C-alpha cells in the first residue's frame, strides 16, 4: 500500500530533508520538539514499511509512505530483528517540558519498557533512590538541577544503588 501526501509549502533544503527524520531535529525552534517525523518513521519501520521524502525549496514536499499489505499471517522474523530484540527495561524519564515528557514516555512504553517519570532533577533523584532502573533519560536543560548535575549526583550514589546499571 502506498500513501502519498503532497504540500505546496516552503519545501526543504537537501540538508534539512536528509536530517528531518532524526529524533530531536527541528527547524521550528521553540515550537517544535523534533520528534514528530522521527516517531512516524519508527512506526513505519516497525511495520516493515518505508518513507520516501522529496522536496524542493519554494515548491513543497512529497512524503511517500509504503506499508506492506497485511495478509493475516505473521511476518517472518529477520536476523536483524532478532539481534535488536532485548528485554524490557525499567526506565526513569526526567523532563521539565510536559509535552516532551509525555512523548518520550509514550514512545518508550510502546516499545514494551516500564516507565517512571519525573518533572525535575530533585524529583528524579528521589525516584531514583526508591527504584531500580536500567536506564535514566534526563533533560540536560532543566531549571534548579540540570541533567548534568543530576547525572553527577547519581554517579555519587553508592555502587549498590547503581548495581542495575
């Protein structure tokens, strides 16, 4: 199945077109998170599809989405999919922007991981002390305690507290 979406907007430069599927890449400044197209691309890939983007500055952009037709039979598992499989993780996500926090948590939970969230570094440290996390995802630019400070504080915890790392 092919879905094609065209617009007659400003279009993209070749550099932007090549990077627009990267997580957190945005040309919208404060208005954008840079996650929209990256999430779409991830979903398309997980369904065995592809996404082709053609764009010309001043003329617009065409997105061509190709998805396999569901036959009712499970798709065979490829070697690369088996290598990429891993056990679900317990993840602490610390982010002060509510929209980004929701997107990050939703994305990780859709991959089967157990998610706990915190809206600042202090809350994140409290949750870290109480839980066992395989991974901590931290916003580096938070008020009061930024991500680097929080990471340093976690690294100062006794090794037994960090043993799942």
